[in-house]
C-alpha cells in the first residue's frame, strides 16, 4: 500500500485559496498571501453580484455604454467623473459642440438620447462621424472619441482618428454560418498572425485578403488555432498593435467589422480556434485618439502619477482596483467574444500587470519571495482571476487563455477555485531567448546539450506551457528571425535547390532541428509566428520615419515558400510534416509521457521519449555521424522511422533508410530497460515510433496459437481425404490427361501424419 502524503492531504481540500499548496510545497510559506488574494477576489466578485447582478450582467455593459440605436433615436452613455460638462457632436448636428449636452448621473456617468429626425430617419445615421466634447472644471474644452467607440477611421487631413457610428442595415450585416465556438483541439498548434502584415505586397493587408489567401494556408499546414495580433485600434501602426487607443474598436486599416466577422467565421468553418492578442496591461498615452486623460484627469482609468506610467513603454497603466476599470475591461473581453466570436485570448504583458515594478530592471531567479509580497499588484491578480472566470463561463469548450509572463510566477495556470489565476497556458519565453543566445554568441561545437535540454524542460510540472522557437518578438527590428541568424546574407543568393552553400546547408539543417526539439520538448502546446514556418528572412519593421515609412518589411513573402525551386518550400514542408506526426502520434499535449533519455555533450546528442511511444533523437554534432549508436528506451519492441530531417524531401541528404524495422534489445541502457542501435547522421534529427511492443507481439502470438493449430488440423484432414480419393481420381482420369498422374502422385504422400 502506497504511503500517504501528509502534505498533500493537509491542503487538497482547502477552499480559501490555498489548495494550490497541495501540489507545490514551496508555496506553503506564502499561504497568507494566497489567502489574502483569494479573499480580495471573493470580495470583488460578491460585490459585483450584489451591485450589478453578477459577473455575467456586469460584463455586458457594452450594451449600455457608448452609442446605441434605441427606439426613437440613439442613446449615448459615458463615464467621465472628472468632467464639468459633456456634449456629443459630429456629422449629425453640423459639429455643434453645444447642442447635445449629456446629463450627469450617479458615479459620474453621463447620458443623453439623440432623437430620430421628424421624417423618421435616424438622428445619427450609420457611418457618420461622432466626437465628444469634455469641459473640465478649469474650463478646458477637450475633443475626445467615445471611450466605448466600436469603429474609427483616420482623418486624412488631421491624421487623427474619428469615431464612426457603426449600425449597418440588416442586409449589410455579416450573416454567421458556423458554430459560435468550436471545440478545443487536443493539441494547441497556434499560428501567430498579423492581418496587416498578411499581404505579400508592401501595403496593409485586409481582413478579406487574409480570409481568402492566408487561412487556407494555415489550415493546410496543420495548425489548430490562430492567434491574431493588433485587432484593437491603435493610432500608431508601428506599435504592432500594443499601444491601444480604442479598446472596443477593431483596426480599421484592414477593413470594417463585417470583414473581421467573416474572417473568424471562416476560420471556425475550418475547425480553427481563434484567439485574440488582447492588451489589458497598458494603454496608449495618446489622449487625442484614445482614453488617456479622457475626462481631463490623470487618474480616470489609470493610476495617478508615476505609478500610472510605464517608463519603458511610454504608456499608461490601468488601476485594476477601480470599479469602472474592471467593468470596462471585463466588458471588453465579452464584447469580442459575443460580437466577433473570438474563442479566447492571449493576454499580453502579464508580468507588467502582476508586479508594481512591472518587471523593470528585475532579474527573476525563481525564489518564491519574488512572487509574493507588497510588490505584487493584488488588484491586477484579482482582475485576471475574474477575467478567466468570465471567459470560461462564456465558452466552456474552447475559452482558452494564455499568459505572457516572463517571471515564472507559480499558480498562474492553476484554476481559480484552487487559488490560482486561472490561465490555461503560459508562454515558454525562455526558450527563444536560449536559441538567440546560442546563435549569436556560441559556436556550434560549444552548444551544451544538457543546458539546452534543461532550458526546454524547465517549467512548472502542473502548469501547461506553450513552447516555441520564435514568435513576433524575435523578428522585430533590432533582432532577426532564426533563419536570418543562421544564414544571413546567404538567404539572398544561395537558397536555390540547385545551389551548394555550406552556410545554407547548416542553416536549414539547424532550423529544422531547433523547431522540432522546441515542439517536442518545450511545452504542452506549440506556436510559430507567421512566415517563420518556412524560414522567413530578415526582420519585421513597420513603416516609420526611420525607414522612410516603408512597408517593405511589414509583409510576408509567401512567394518564397511557394517557389518549388527554393529551399523555403522544403522548410515549409517540414513544418507540415511535424504537425502531421503530432496528429497521427500525439506528443505535444497536456499530461503525456516525457522523459529525457540522453543529453550527451561530448557526442552532441539529445534523445527523449514523448507521447505515443515516440523516441526523438537529435545529433547536433556539426561533422560527426554515428553508426549503431545505442539509445535507451522504456518501450521494448519494434520501431519504425516516422519523421526524418535528413529526408531529401525536406532538403536533407537521405542518409537514413526509412523502410528498416528496428528491434530493441533487452539490455538496459541509460537507466531504461531496453535499447536501440541507430544511425545518427550529423546535424539531423529523427523520430521513431514503437509500433509494436514485445508484450503485444507475444500476446498476438498467444492468441494466434489456437487458430494456427485448428488450421493445421483442418489441413491434415483435407490431405487424408485426398489420399482416400486418389484411386477414384486415377480411374476417372482420361488417358490423355498428363497432369492427372502427377497430381495423384503428390496426393499419395501426405505433408503430415494424421494425429
């Protein structure tokens, strides 16, 4: 009988936010911090229940705030507690800042109704421009966009963004065709993408172009989810969508709301889960277009003074303890799930949210004291717990949330009911940093296999991670894609299949290996950024003064991947084959077997077991190949090759024979009960599948034995009957039938004696 774990038993049933301690002993000294966090969460949630009718209703505030067509006119509601007066103006009233004043109510909430015209036409027509004028107690007149505006376009004369009242007639609204939220995939294979960059031409791509041209590519490659960046309106295109000005509005550069709805609906029709890269960690400091200083004060949505400003990002930081801020942000999530059918979210900048120091000039060592204490923003933690509650409530099937947290805070991906923050996954952000470090600072011969294996597996065992070799972060100007780190200028001249280049040979080989080992060992899900699946060259650089406002590097060169005469097409095929392998033999999912068998620094070999009886083998040695290299394995049986980076179809040299069946020996090796002997060409990786265990073969033989014995008995009886029938056969044979005597002679001699 197994010995009971007293620690686990002591904490496993706690309901005060400390249940997470059961699985992590290092949390026990911080039990009081966990209790306090959980009590604040319950306090806010209970207050929402009492004052607003519950989280569900509270998060539907987008239905009342902002501009809405109602019976007899258009209603406008805005929270502006610091304003002396508020007026709405625009095309509908000849831009008169005084004619349509709002009335102040409780808590600084202002309202008015703009009546329809006498002829029955709408008082604020669809597509008309609208602004709001805030008058401060000091007499300043501030022209603002409504904080809950759902669509804006840039004014070409002023370059400022103007709110557009979006209320199309029914025949112009997009008609949904597919399920609102598809089921979650068994394996999260995420394609991180940017619609504006989706065009091959140097311009801003549109929602329709992405739907028609890019979604089919993503589906064909084998991805199961897309994560769309830069959806929320941002006045500065070069911010990559991370300096949000208008939270409820989609980016108008790529089209209108109906175009985005078509994109998401089409993706759902392909079975793709659609995640939105949501930015609730900060907001643009642009007050002319966005919500900064909306009512003239420094502290409406944000913390006042220095605490309300991010010194590195030049942006504003939300006050998550403010009631109306919680309303605004939770409603923002629900708006995108209800109006656009987004399934879930990747939360950007979570580290900045979790700590009052925002991670600035802090090196996280893993000491748990770094994750608890007065430097933690408990209000932000509570908001994230409520946000994850809401997403799960609205979409239990595929309401997936991912945290971008570099600190490694424990409990981020544990259920709220246990005392965690409630995310499904966190990003494995140390992995791409490791690859950049190796490629920029180390020679191939100096790569430490043990350190690579450690970095790839160094994550919290009970919190799921999205592993990746590179995302958009690594491609931004000032850095380079992995492919460009590996091959640099040779990518301009030597990528033809008929060209020989040692630089390209090395680069393509390592690119394939880095992607597969990251996919196989770095997490329970996988991500790549748009274009990196085929080794997109160079870097990402949005139009700005420093590059002459060029779109040259803010696009994707799909033509490179589609050109069968270039190595890019083979690199793209490798990506597709990796996903096909995961589909047929799972290895990148939650709660699957993983064991690093070998990380030999001298030989530069890494081997590990993963998932559906798969053995991954990597030989990073730049020149040394190995014959009959012995590798230990847990599964004794027959193995066949299922993925090979040295295959000629993916740009390899074809040195490994695909048809060979490998049988393990029962000799223990490397702490495993069985072992295989394999050929490992230099700078290649292979995956072998144990398609038949020794125990399965023995069981099959045991089951087959009675049937084989029965078949033998039947055969013997048939032969005896043939002997008895031989005289009649001879007598009946025609004299000219030369075959009959031969047949008879053979029949006279039975193969076996009857039992």
